C-alpha cells in the first residue's frame, strides 16, 4: 500500500511517497503553488500516478499542543483533499519536522539557498517516516 505524506505550506508543499510495501519512504517532490485548489489537484494527480491509497497530512500544532491558524489551514486542506481524491486523509502531528529538516540539510552541507529548495520534501519524508514507524509498531 503506497502512502503519501504532505507537508502543506503557503507557497511550497513537500510530498513524500512510500514504496509499494508501505514500509519505506521513496519518491519525493515539491509542489510550488499558492492556491489550495491547485495544490489539491496536483496531489490528486501524483496520487493517481503513483497508486497512492492513503494520504498523511502534516498537522502543525503549536509546541504546547494547541491548535493555531496553521493547523486550521491543514484541516481545511484535509477536507479539500478528501473531496478531490476520495482517499482517506490522516492528520499527523508534525511539530518540529521543518526544523529537523533544516538541521539534517545543514549537517549535509547544504547552503541556505539549496536547503530552501528541498526542505519541504525532506519535512514530508520525516512525516512519512514517523507515520510508517507508527503503523509498524501497531502490527
């Protein structure tokens, strides 16, 4: 079962898709678009192209666990994705994934300009990795 993780952002949305077994992260890309409808349509096209059966959408809660404007945008995007793709959408707590993605890229020697181009896809990979680990632990 292929699973797609989504790190939704205002201008850039990171995408990571698992391998066919649903155990490993595989394909990554970034969607550069501002309008939610455009992002949802591109996600739907990628999901169809790669045979995705489930979407995992980053749910950026505040560090104290409260829900702010970013998390509300994620909920709205989740509803839009359900209607556009007819796939199940799981909201996944993504606190710190973008920070961690920047740290991983810095440690790998990427400068700020190069990091900016791939950080969203790396963040999506971290979301996917966390979700896949959770699924494995549930048996």
